[in-house]
């Protein structure tokens, strides 16, 4: 082998095989706070290997309720799926959390009560099962009950129970008299003889439900990773709409529905409410801030725009990328 040939082969190795020229794969953790359908964009993007296609190695972590909020603030995860309710209070108190995408902009809960409770008026003096004070379910109840003539603090006793699955068990076991449940779980309560008193979705209360949250310091340090994460979720929502099999597999892996009718209903709900262009709802955040005024006075003058950072989503939108996905 001549010296010139050896040099040529070495050059080929450096150019085509050297790790330095391969696209960087960035590792990060993304957490979610509940095994509920509004969290499904993360599971579907992971199941469909969408993150990998954007050179991201994502570890998905289930961190129940407020744990995802704490882990994000502590820097233990890069992004977290959470509601505007979990975002707003720490932001008002000085944390640099920021919502970059808003997947669902409405309340999906149903108000369900024991079978012998036939109207909202019958709730007075009863025990209401909530997940955790300040969480989305708790905020939703305090927004919806007054519209039904019930003052949450004066007319009912709120009891912290835990997850929706635990709330359903508590309702069926008569540990509480009423609670809020999302589809498809509320169907199990109705089938067991419970009464559905109200559909909060029909009340059309503006509310920033689940979105993707990170911190300003993470975005400042990792703008390219943040951009690819946002793109991955946009791609994942498209995958959800165009590939039901992958979407249902991801949903069932986490929610363990194991009933085809229930799984299909859950998928169709997600398809109906998940935003194609997932901008956070400023009106939805405004609703949450108004509800926080009594606890955190700074909420009164807070600007909802300070709670979001839509630069990466806007880039994709203005470039025409999202529209092209659906042509």
C-alpha cells in the first residue's frame, strides 16, 4: 500500500467515521406529573422515537403531582409537563419557571358525586375529595363550584386524597362524597352508580391545563436543545393525529386501560383537545392568576405574558413547518 493510499484511507476515516462529525445526541430528563390523558404528548413522542429523530436522548420520569415542579426548579429535570396552576404560584414567588408550550387550554373534569346526591345543592355540608391543595384539580373545583351555587370553603370540606385513581377509590368507598374526574375515569364512577353533576368542559372556563415547562436559565444555557424539544412535541402531536396505533400504545402503556372502548375514547378525547399549534393560553393563565390573588397578592398585577416563552414555537409556526405537517 502506497503512502498516498494510506493517507487517503485515513482521511476517509476521519471524515466519515470520526464521532466528532456525527450529529450530537443530547441527553435530558423530562418529567410528568400524572398518568392522565393530558400528559400523553410526552409519552407519544417517546414511544414514536420522535426525540431520537431530533438528536435527543430523553429519559421520561413520572414524578407525581408537585414533585415534577420541585424537580424542575431544583434542576434535576430539564423540562416538565405540568398545568398552569403548578407553574403560576412558584413563578409569582420568584422561581424562573416558564411555559414554552400549552397542550390543552380547557378543563376536562366532570363533577361526580355519590349516587344519592342528585343536584349541586345537595353538596352543601359534604366532603369533597381533591388531589392536592393548589393543584389543577383543586383549582378547577374552586372555579367550577361557585358557578353551581356552592362556595368551596364555606359549603364543603375539602379533603386531600391524591391521584385521580385514588380519588375514584375514595368516592366508590364513600370516604368522600364528591370529586372531579377526567375521562375516561369518570365513566367508571358513573357505571358504578355515581351521579355526574356537571361537565366542566361545557362551562368553557379559560384554563391553562397541561403544558411544557422549563426554566429561563435552562433556555438561556441550552437554546438549541430547547428548540429541538419543542419541535419534538410538535412532531409528536402530528404523530398522535396520524398514527393512532402508536398513540394508543403509548397511552395504554402508562394509563393501563386494557379496555378497547375506553382506550379509543381516551384517544379521541386527546385528538379533540390537543392543540396543533400548542401556544400557552394567556386567558387560561389569567384565570389562574385571578384565583391566586387571595393567597399571593402579586397575582393581582401579574402579566400572563411573563409566564410564557413562545419563541421556539413561533419560529416553527412562522416558518410554515407546522402547516406543512398537515398538508
